[in-house]
C-alpha cells in the first residue's frame, strides 16, 4: 500500500506545489489518496498549484 510520501513525491514531480488555497478557493483540492493522483493530474493540467506540466 503506497504511503503519503509517495503521493507527495508524485505530485511534486509533476510540478504541483503545496501552498495555501486561500487565493484559489475554486481550485480542486489536491487528492487525499495515491490511487487518485493520476486522474487528478489528467483533470488539472492548469491547476493553480502546478508550476510545470
């Protein structure tokens, strides 16, 4: 079973960063589970927390 460190690493490697959503209240929250990461990345190529594709 993957741990949260793997989820964070996958998101970080894909260009997602972890700062406050206060400025982006309508942005989809980052996924809670590793099994949701790939689908989240496909749906959010221009997510405000993503600095690079």
